[in-house]
């Protein structure tokens, strides 16, 4: 059976919008679980983690630097036949002060790691959903600010150019789904369902399923 690594953050992990303490949607509701239901001979390897970035260390939560985790995961799950990567939202946090180009450079380091193990034509780069305009408010997620929102809006263009340059496939999540107003950051149940269909259709176009 072939394997598909899905490497992402809380929108891959399945965080319920606005939940405190954090709650997680069950496997059968998460987009990764719904995608698994559509794949007959491919095993989905879920690797979502709340707070995960491309290359930045979280001063309060260890193990969030994506490039550090990715090589270990690729070795532990070897062989991995295909991969989806959707990161960048947490890189927009005000503490990192990362520009869209900085975040693009971070995602390229993740892609460098993926390409050590997986063929380029089997990699799908997804730019994340947009942060909502009010995500930075105290009742939502004050780790972001208004500049974070603007940075998130520029990632699609940056990621698409990276994918074209590297010869890998690209999908913009923000073209299809958006954050729930409960926290302006995470997909709701309907969003997970819709996104699973979008990703499945893209994998079909890539002739991977």
C-alpha cells in the first residue's frame, strides 16, 4: 500500500474553531480522515501539529519548527510515496515578524527535505487559508496582529511562484475554504468536508489516485 504524508499545523490537526481549551474534530470529520475514506489503496499519514511553523521556534512550545520534525518523520515513515504540505499560518504571528518572502524561504526549506525522499511530481504544496480580519482581537488569537492578516493574504502568490519554480504541484486553500468566524483562524466542520473534496480532486488531476 502506498502512503501519503500530510504535513501541516492546526488546520491539519483538526482544531475546533474557538474551542478553549483546544478541542479536536474526530478523524471522521477532519479533512484528512475524509480524504482517507476516498483513497482505496493509499494510507494517509496525518502529521498536523498546533503551532507548527516552517522554520521558527516557538519560545513557549517545543517542537514546532517544521524543518526539524520533517526529516525525522520522513525517516520514521519510510518509504513515503506522496506528500501534501500546508504550513505558513503560524509563521504570520507577530513574534516572528516574518515577511511573506521570509515565509516562502521557510517553506522552501521544508520542500528541500521532502524532495530528499519523494519525487517532485508527487508533492503538493498548499498555501493556507487566510487569517480573518479580526483574528488578532483579545477574544480570538492575540498572537497575531493586523499585519499578520496582511501577510497571510500574500502567501498564495509567493507559494504559487515557488511551486512553478520547483516543478511541483500547487493548490490555494483560500480559493475554496475560509476560517470560521469563531476564531478567524480554523476550518469548521463544513470547511473540512469541502476541503477534503478539493484535495481529492487535485490528487486525481495529479494522477496520484
